[in-house]
């Protein structure tokens, strides 16, 4: 079916904007697919800047810095979909995007290995007190001393959040001879010999190294605080490559200075600079045996390539076929292509009777529906319809008139 290669709207008129130096893999993907109106901007944009840039954009690609607020979405007159080229989507106002029928995709698994490897690397560096020895060597001091340096083998790793990254860390840690315990609010099947703990207190009081892999939720903010740190096994190590808001950094600083915690590796912070070269400050600067990195847990060539391919493919499938699998806003649908049809996408408010109204309108006008799928979430409904080619334009106009319509798109 040659007409499946093109959307009804000319590809050269579909505006794509990529921010935050998104991998060139994504740019190549769309240009090779015939989408030539692709722009790439190196950094993030402020809300005011984004409101100006986004007015005629159909597809927006961002990473974790760009904040997509309801105000920005109000200015996005033509926006169909947003690709978050990262793990999370908390930088997007998902409720507003849902109510506007804008599909939001991300890459929840693509940098799992990169983060997991760095956690293990940080564990080795900290338990051997390498940061201090490295600093001394750079200053011309010779610190050849085994005191306070240990092997990972036989130590206990405590994983808080046993999801994709946490479980991968668990597997790598066991391969190095570590014992693994984990805590998660949801019951998870342990991998290898990992053992689940019933409470956070149980975990932190038994672990030599604690690594965090939790999302940014009200329930996780400052979960590592003054009270929690008191239960840490004395001399233990904390690693946070999850979210900046889950650790009280002032409390952690005090715990390190008092010797309750012997080292830390922190990659994410409550406040982070907008761009490379900006001034950065944290309470953990100039502390012994502390590794500070600039939010690079998933920043490897392999991870960025995987993220670029994963998110680009999801965006492409939505643009060209209406496939919404993996979307956080539009209900997940995947209707196989039908020969000899035109496809129309209809997004509407999720109230009773809309599908009946669609079918009644088309039936009254003798428009044959050859295939149809409906899926809803709490806010909206998403219908994919394949209709007779000869009557597709008429069908498109009729669907726009349905009372609860949010968005209608003639796909091909």
C-alpha cells in the first residue's frame, strides 16, 4: 500500500523541534523518513521562549530540563505529540496534555544499563576511598594506605526501588559477590538471591551501601532525611542516581561530617543549572569521600542512541499510524492497517455516548467503517477508524462536529 508511506498532511510541512541537544539519531530518523522540517536547539528554553517557539510545532522532543507547563501547551496550537528523550515525564504537565489530546512518550528502559554500571563503579570507588586518594595525588601527596578501604565482595547492597534499574544493579552486584537486599512499596519478584525487606528502616540498618532508584513523588521526597539517616548502619555509603528531591542534602552533609555515613555519590540535585558552564552549588561540596557528578547517570553514547531510537520510533508510529502504545496521556491503541481505507484519529472527552454518536453520524451518511478501535482513560477517549477512501473527507468533517471532540486528525 504505497499511500501508507505518507500522512495526509505533507511531511515537509510537519514541524519538528528538538531541544536540549537530543541525539542526532533522532534527527536522522525523521529526516530519513521524509520529515525535513526538523530543528535542533542545544539547550533548554524558558517558558516564555518556548511559548514563542512552539506555536507552529507538530512534534516536540525534550529531555529533563524543559518544563512543559499548561501555559506552554496553551500556546501549542498544532502540537500532536511530545517525546521525552529520557526516563521520566514529570517535566510535562500530563493532565493538561491529556485534556488537549497530546500524546506524550518517553524511554523508560533505554539507559538502565548505563545507570546500573555507574552505581557499581561508584560503590567500588567509595568503599576504597578513591576520591580522597585521587585528590591527594593531584595535590602531590602520597596516600598509600589500606585503612578504611574494603572489597565489595561479601558486603550488603541495599536497593531502594526495585524497578528496572534497581533490579539490574542487583544482578550486577551479585555477580561481584555482594549480598543484595531491597525495599519497594510494591511487591516485586526478586532476581537471583536478592531478599526483600518489609520496611525502609530494616534495609538501611543492614546495608553497607544504599542505592536509590525511586521516582519523584510526594511519598519519596526527602525520604532520606535526618530521621532516616539515624538508622543507617554506621559507616555505610549512600548513592543517589534517582531524583534530586529524595535526599535532604543538608542532613546528609551532617551525617557525613559526623561519620554516620562514610561516603556518598550524588548525581541528581533539588536544583540544577540550566546549561553547561553555569555555576553549581550543593551542601556536599568539599566533603571527604564524596563523588559529585552533573546528572550523567544515563549519559553514555549507547544510552543516548537507544533513547533516540526508542522515542523516535514511538513518535513516528503515532504520527504515521496512530499507534499510541507507551503514551502517558493518550490511551494505548494499535489498529493494524486495513487495505483500501483512510484512517482517522478522534480524541474526545470521556463521557458516555460519544462512540454511539460517531457511529450514528457515519451510518446516517452511508459511510462504511471497515475497522474501529476505542480505548479510554479517566479523562479522554481515543478512537481509530478506518473508513472507505471515497468518503473519508466527508467522514472527517462529520467527526469534527461530534460534541465532545478534542482533536480529529486525518492520518492517511
